[in-house]
């Protein structure tokens, strides 16, 4: 995914317009539009601003992972988590922990009970 596509997704998920985000980041709407359309790319300082506003890493914005191997759905889970409000994040984590707990039980070998 390009910076523009990632930025477009973040804008949509946060129910913003490009104009609103440009105002928040103190930049011209046409500048932000160029980033979203992929005709230009933000400099490092602008990437930092965008990452800070959306509470994501610059690696996420750049779609860069040192560990290029990812599990299918991993990026989507991370994206969903990051768009949730704090209470939603807590609930999301608790649900994930419960799912992990139950899946580990399902995969555990049957215990041998001698009767």
C-alpha cells in the first residue's frame, strides 16, 4: 500500500475530509490532496505530524516492515485497533486474549486420565 492509499484509509476511518485534515495539520488542502493522490510524497517532518495525529507509526504510513513476513489479516487487525477509541482498544484486546485462551485449549493434546 502506498502512503496515499494508507492516508486515504485513515482519513475515511476517522470520518474526516481532506480539507479538515489539511487544516488540522496546518497545510494547504492541495498539498494533502497530492499526498492522497500519490502525485507527491510528504517529507519526514510531515510524516511525523501525520503519524502523531493518527497515532500510527511512520513505518505504518510507509507500509514498511523490517520483518516482511506478515500473517494474513495482521495489517487489518492493526489498522482496526488503531482506529478504535481507548475503551474500544481495551475491549478488542480482552476479546483477543479470550480467543487465544480458547484456541490454546482446543489445540492442547487430550490429557490421559487413568481410571
